[in-house]
C-alpha cells in the first residue's frame, strides 16, 4: 500500500525562540520535569555531511575491560587509600594513578611492567579515563609505583581484607596456606633473598625467592611474605600464623596446609597454642589420630 502524506494544519515556522517557548509550554502542561526533559531543549546542533566511504579507523582502543577495572578499583576503596598513603611530592603524575594502571593491567592482561608501558597501556582507553598521556606511563615510573606500594604492604592487606569482609560478609574462619617460589634468570646480586634452593620450576641453576601465601576458603588472598630462596617450607609456618593473627586478630580459625608444613615442631606448636589445623602428613608418620 502506498504511503500518502497529508498536511493537517500549518502551525508556523519553529525558530529558536519558538522552540524555547514550546518547551516551556510542555513543562507547564506536563508538570513532570523529568518528562519535560525529553523535549528538544532549543539548541540547534550543526550537522556535518560525512562521506562514509572515506571514514577510517586510525586508533581503536580497549574500553570496557579497563572501565570495569577502574570501577572495581574505586569500589573497594583503593583510589582513596592510595591517594592517602602515597605522597605525590613534585611528581607530575599522582602515584594513585600509577597504582590504578598497575591494578588494571593485572586484572585485564597480566604482564611485565615493560609490556604494560610499551604496548598494553597504549591499546587501552586508560589514558582518557585517567587523564594520562601515553608518554607519562613508562616502566621506570611503574617500578617506582610498586616500590611505593610495598612500603604500605601491611596497611594495604588490612584494607583489602576489611573491605572484602564488608562486601561479602566474610569471616575468614578457614585459611589455606602454601609456599611457592619464583626464580631469576640473572645473578640477582642486589637481592639478598635470592638463594639457590629446592626449585619447583626445575631450575636448580637459578637463584630464587620463596613466596608464602595465605588465602581465604573462597580463594581471596589475605597476605603474603617473601623468604630467602633456600628456606624450607616448614620453617615459615609459625611466622606466617603469628603475622596473620597480629594483623587480623586471633579467632577460632582452621589452618589448612600440605605436608610440607608437617614438622613435629610445628604440630607441637599448633597444639600447645590451641590452634585448629588440617595438615597433610605421610602415612608412615601417622601413629595415631592427632
């Protein structure tokens, strides 16, 4: 069926002044400000003709993932925390923004600081979201940002643990503890903790450090410590338990660990202090239920 257009009535030309008057009349008749906002505000926008075949994309950037990362960053209070503890001094870039870049990169594309600065950051919209030019983010600035965060490690862990508890009503009654290691390709002469020891990566030729990690039953990291690379797993348990209780309080928690922690000294220490635990042990050592 053919569409036929018909002029019902001519109401005159609607110029700029007429648009404003019509909007005021609509607001008075409707009485609901939020509905009146749906009408034209009187602003005449200039239109520009575009030749679609000549349009090309010169630089596309990732937006959604980094936008969500920043929302999480602010949602757990890290922006406010870093702004409070990290002094910017005479730096052109606030350290809280550098920390935001590091956290967003860890969430979206875990990689080295060099890769973040020279590749990943330039492919994202973080520059617009944080008002930072690409040249303002380099590996040295990222390294210094990590050094600044390390000085406030205990406070940062306490802040995240508290916020995690508030968001998810977590009481952390069950804690899982284990030790891993990471090795260095070079000599690492400037790192006094870099030692040769038991290599989980099958690289006994490389120096390494041991990393002790405590996580909640849901897998949320609550704290970590770094030990010398030649440290035996069992010698770290008492230090970690005491450190976590000092930071988060002494509750009736259950500590879970593998048999690498099951030394006679550790078990006696746990029992003497009344702490509850589940620790693996070789069958040959199980003389009775303990």
